[in-house]
């Protein structure tokens, strides 16, 4: 009878490990599911503003902007034409990605997703142009409201 009891404990242990392994495997699969998030491109073209250059142009960055006052910190006034900027900050956020490249580039947002365990991921395609000077690039999108403390990762594709 003692031997049967030991076998049952071993079987119970093996079953518990198997169930735990399945739960961990399922949790990893669910956490890696990503969700596309709707967005629209945002441009300062013909608004009388342009993006300010980065203060420390050594790295790429992503900024979550949730108010017009915040947006003013990243824009420079370049003309008399002050177009109304089409952002309702009560419902939407502006996501600004920017960086510096060693030659002229064109930036384009090709994807915006939410991953439950990693936050948001903005995928930006960087395409070279014919210039050969160090260039600051900026790209912005409008997306449903996200909070300032949300994690946003920038993925660059070349």
C-alpha cells in the first residue's frame, strides 16, 4: 500500500507539472497576440508650423501628446498662416516619432499595434533619399486616446 501511495503522489506531481506547463504556454500565446490600432497620418504641411529639431539628436524617440499646449512644445511658428489643427485631444492622442539619420530619409508609419504585455508598437519605414547630409526626421499619427504613461516602442524598418 505504501508503494501505491508513492506512485499516486508521483502521478499527481506529473499531472500538476503538465497542467502548469500548459497554462504557461497558453498565457504566452495570449500575451503575444497583437491588436492593430486605427490611426490617421498627421502633417504640419501648409499649417504655418514645422516640427522643432531635437535638442539632443543622438537617438530616436516617441512622444505621446495629449493636449494642444503639449503640442506647442514640439512645433515652431514659421509663417502667418495659422491653420486649425484637426485634433480633438479629449478623444485622441498625437504620437510623434522622430530621430536623426546620417543621410536624407523619408519616414512613413506603416503599422501601429497594441500588445497586451508590451504596450504599443509603432513601425516606421525609413527610406533613403538622394541627399547625403545628416537629417532630422519626424512622423506623427493621430490615434484613439492613450495615456502619457503608456509604453510605446519604436521599430524602424529600412
